[in-house]
C-alpha cells in the first residue's frame, strides 16, 4: 500500500548556502481526501543545496509526495 499526499511549497529561504523548504497540504478540489477524512494536517520541511534540486521547489508550486513502506 502507498499513500499519496498533495502538497504545496509554502515558503523557501533563499540566500547564500542551503535552501530551507516548508511544505503543507494542498486543499484544492478535495485533494488528500484519500487519507484525510477531515481537514488534512501535513508538515514537511527539507533543506537542499542551491542548484537544480532547489530550483525544482518554487514557492507556491504544487507537488505530490508518495509514502511507500520499505523493507530493509
């Protein structure tokens, strides 16, 4: 089984050095209904190096996060 969450980049700290990203749930059009019967709660923060990875996460952009259980 996997769970998919629709998220939005709420903020990003640009400056010299790493870029800090903060993401929360995307509420449009009933997104996240699969896993959230009421108002969904989701908080993701991530730090990436400047460059292509940071450029991918524009403020306000919408992303999909897939949670899949792994076995080590």
